[in-house]
C-alpha cells in the first residue's frame, strides 16, 4: 500500500465489516506497512477492542464521544448566550 491510500469498508449490518477491517489492519502491520489510521464510524464502535486497544484504560475517547461532548458544550454556550440576551430585554 502506498502512502495516503484509503480503503473504505461498507456493507449491511452483520456482514463482518469490523472483523474484516481488523484482519486487514493486522495484515498491513505484519507486512510493515505502517502507520495505519483506523476510523470506526459504526455506532457500536467495536474496532478498537478487536485490534486490542482499550480506549478507556488508555484515557482516550472515541470520535463519537468527542463530537457529542463538543456539541453539548456548544449547546450549553448557546443557551447561556440566549439567557444573557433575554436578561437584557
């Protein structure tokens, strides 16, 4: 695999996409084709576990968790802004 190649694994639920992705990553690692960035967009988010990464123990968050936290913070900030405007009226 050359640098910056992208592979997307898609399909219906229950077809083994996560398992295939984990095995494909293992294959690339064994061939020395690293670094590899794996992005799990599945709502179940089991890919990290399948490749042996314990995100919680490593103190890491999933992309979904980061996005939700960001949206909540932005929502809280917007709510506070509306409250200040209401008080000024």
